């Protein structure tokens, strides 16, 4: 795995989410009202001297980074066999398993979307261990302050799935046959 390329790609994902979340802080009344209230309280308590726009952009960046980092954590757990059932992707048939599980999720709950599927993954991981629950704590993780649009969540999910497909095809073409072990080896180089 090219760690520098992954980091570059992840930064692009954060930037894309920042743009989406910033737009949502202006168009979603719930977010705009809450952020304006929090900003006024921060100014009143002298916790910030920043303009509203600068202060809001810091919050947007924190939330965008939290969404990307949450998916990084899910992918790490999937790739290393730390979860039985994948939500995003994984080595071998785990990408297809994740897609099948997501399709079943939508059959049961057709009113939900890809953002809800990612949240289901975060919630599932939270239930696996007390330490993991702390990472996804709704009272302390910026992930829960702002939610990306359906379209942005779909793009984030697609980013990871395309990486999994690319890793699989490049491993197959290099080795002539693909196995989870060969994929794991290729991602650790």
C-alpha cells in the first residue's frame, strides 16, 4: 500500500466533506441555528475572538476529519479481521459481503441512505468494546455534530470501495491469483 498516496487521497476526502458540511451549515436550519447559538455563547464567554465564519469553518473541519477518521477505523478493523461482518469493504469476498449486507439493510429500511449505513457501522463497532465505544462517543466526537449529505456519504463510501476493488485487481494482476493473504501482504508494503 502506498501510504503517501492514501494520505493524499484522505485529505481530498476531508476537503470534499468540508465543502459539503459548510454548505449544510448554511442550508440546514438545525445546524445553522445550533452553531450560531454555540458561537454566541463562546463569544460571550470569551472562548473565541474569531469571526463566525472562521469559527464555523474550524467546526466543519473537525467534523469532516472525524467522518473520514471513523471510516479509516472501520476499514482498519475490516482489513485486520477485527469485525466479523464488514460494513464498507475488506479483503477477499468481504467487499461483496459488505455490499450484500448493505443491500439487506436497505431492504429492511428503504427510507435510509448510505450515511445511515456508515452510522450503523460506527454504532456496531461502538458495541464491540468499551474502548471503541469511547472513540465513537456521541458526547465527545465531532463526527456527531454535523452529518454529511446523502451524496457526500455515498462518495465517501464509494471512495473506500473503489480502493478495495483497485487493491484487489492490482494484487490479482501482480500475483496471478488473489487470496486474502496476498491482499494483506500487498497492503502492508
